[in-house]
């Protein structure tokens, strides 16, 4: 039997309890978004919240907001400030020109790269439909804790495996393969021991926008 078909659709309020369970499994209690956060996200920008379904099972979610005057040379120093503490009520600006990736989560027992790719692709289509200039997000670097004693983060972010040619960090490599380019390393970006609290701002420029 082949792989089950995956459907991408906008999230609904009834999805929130299942999304919360998935968030807890993916991120743990400290980093997982709450049900209240997802309700706020759906209220503020429902077009920017998509879920992936495999059959009847919800297996992934992606959330974005729109920002105005986002300065790539001086990005907002913390994820919490960029996303209004994850609620996006005070940060989302429908008149802005930049998509910001707030959340991407999947269940753990599926092809996470495949589902994540489909969700990000759907968000990029929405970005283009809205005529926005770029997509931006603060990527984790979850493998860095294994390399922190061997190389500084400035070297690690661009380091590649000599055998595969892929970036050492699997999450940065995922975004790189989708055309997102790293532009800035952010210390103390989010409380994330695996990433040693670093984030990396990555950018995808809309090729349809002059």
C-alpha cells in the first residue's frame, strides 16, 4: 500500500484540543503553544493557520502572522516580542508586507519533513496570493547543543556534513532546501536548551514581488 493522502486545510476551532496534544508531544510543556494561543491566532488571522490531515487524523499545523516594517538588519531580538507572546493580537498587521512563521509542528510518528514541507508550501502560496514581499521566521538549531563545545554558533550555522553536503543542523537544512536563507543569528531568542537559546532568522523572498 502507498502512503496515505495528506490534505491541507485551514484550521478550525474544533481542531484546537488535538493541536494542543500535538504541540505538547513536539515541544514539551515549556515551549508548546496553549489552547488560548491557538484560539487567539484563529481569531486574528484564520487564513494563516493550516493543518495537515492524514485520513481523519490531524498530523501537522503551521501558523503565520503578517508584520509591517520588519527590519532584516535589526530583527526583533526575541520570538516572544515578534509574536505578542505567541498570541499575535498585538503583532499581526494586515497591512504589512512580511509573513512571519509563528509555529510549525507535526506528530512524531509520520514523515515530518514531508508534512512540514507541504504546510510551508501552502503558506507560501498564501503569501504570494496576498502579494507580500517575503517570508521570515526564527529557526531553531536543535542539534547545536551537541556541537557547542566544538565550534562557535557562527561557524555551526553554515557548517556542512562532509559526507552528505547537508547543513549540520537538520532544521536549518529543512528550511534551506525550501529556499530560506539564513541572515542573522539571534542569541537568547527563545528559551530552548537544545538550541542553546539561539535562533536563526531565515528569509524567503517572494519571486513574484518586484
